[in-house]
C-alpha cells in the first residue's frame, strides 16, 4: 500500500508526458543517429547533473547548524586548487565534448546532404507540399500523387523537396528522424530512409491554424514490389492532378481523407514553388528578376493582380475563406521623389540608380 501512491504518480507522469517513443526507437538511419546524439548529450550532462543533485541534499544535511560534530569546521579555509580544478575543469571538458559531438553530427545529419554514402539503392524523389490542412505528396518519377498518405520503399533513400501553399509548416516523421520547414515561395530539402517495413505516423510539427491537429499522415514503408503495386493502384484509381484540380485541393479543409492522383501535370511542383499555379500569375523567380532590374514603376500598377497571391488565400480564425476587396488603393503621386513622367521616362536600371 505504501507504494501505491508513488506508482500512481509515476503512471500519471508517463500518461501526461506526451512522449513520442519513436524518437528513442527509430526505424531509420537518420533517426538512429539522432537518437545516439541525444543519448550521448544526456550522458555527458548527467556527469554534472547527478553530482549536483546528490550534493544539494548531502551538503545541507552534513553541514547543518545543529549537527552534533563540528570538528571539521575550518574558518580559515579560503581556497583549494583541487576544488577549483574540478569546478572549472569538468564543465569545460563537458562543453568541449558536447561541441565536438554537435559538430560531427550536425554535418553528418545535414538535411540537405543526400544519403548516398549508405549505398542503399536508387533514391526515390518525393515532392511534398503543405496545404491547409493536409499534405500533398508527388512522385515525379512515377507520375502519381497522394494526399495524407506517404508510401515509400523500405531500404531506399527518400529525397524530399518541400514547399508550402500558404503558411510555414514542418514535415516530421519521428520514427525516421529529422524535420524541415516547408515555406511558400521556397524549396527546402530533406533526406530520410526507412530501414524496416511498417507504418510510421507523420505530421506537421509547426502550428498552422485551426486544422493543425488533423494535419497528419501515415508513412507506409513497404517492399519494392508492394510499392510498385501501390503506384499501379494509384495510376488506375486516381484522378489527374492538374493545375485546376490542385487549386481545388488547395482550398482549406480539415480531416481530409486519403486521396490518390493517377497522373501529375508536368511542372506543377515548380509552379507551386513559384507561386504561379493560377493563370496570369507572375512566378516568383520572374518577380525577383524584375525587382532586381528596378521593378515596374508606376506603369506596372495596372498589372498588380498578376503579382497578388495572399489575397485569395486569406482565412478567418475558423479556417473559412475571407473575401477581401480586390480594388487597389488610389495612388498618391505626391509621395514619390520623382513625378510619374520622370519615372516612366527612364529605364528600370536608371530608376534604381537614381533612387539610391
């Protein structure tokens, strides 16, 4: 009976901890390396933590005012080289060790570094797009795609290219290790591998609005034969993923069921990264080039709709689309250093030089 309450407290702590044990029991090489670094760092820090915890109890008891034996009291004590060596030397050694291991594992686990050194077969390319609130996975080599399901062949590296339709998200598969942000207008990279077949949960690890808790998916690590069978199934059962169907899929939805696409329009992912899936939209690369050349000036204002992206994707706090006004504010020409005639009479390069 005396152990009942402590056991209940321990059980409650485990129940409320929210730990994902995949981190300590990984199923991929990257996850295994991350677990090793976590264990090494913890053991190094325990070299300090355990003695501190022990001494925080031992010293108050040993040197309490009402202790019976005070013969060890030395009022003339002021310095000890041995004590100073321990107090400063041990933490310095731990910091050096932590720094070394962090340096080694940071380069070894660089998410942009391919896993070619594993010699685990031909990698599989996956283009992942975070939407509100679901994941789209495109397999460019096979011409198929899926929503909220990530089938992969076990034992082969997976090269992820990530982007986002709206806000920042994070692709996280704890059992395989590592996670990288997906951001609108950018392409990030991540390399993972599943050493064993199985089903491993994945999710967005970055809060992104009311549907965040449902932004989950299963990673299905399977044999090469089963993976090819899944590709054939997706081709036969899935609908085409075109720019039009992507824009429909892009609309905010919560708890979206698994869906397959049997074909993918060429260059779709590149247009997602360029934020120009819609017709008559200027792609991000072209937009940056125009900015570098000095911009469109006043003459470009009538074409502002071609550069607008966020307005159609605005949502309220419940995830419902918000219809924002599309009209542009009236231009106040008095706010410019030059008159409209002066600006329009020079080349973009000259405009940039004059403003500087």
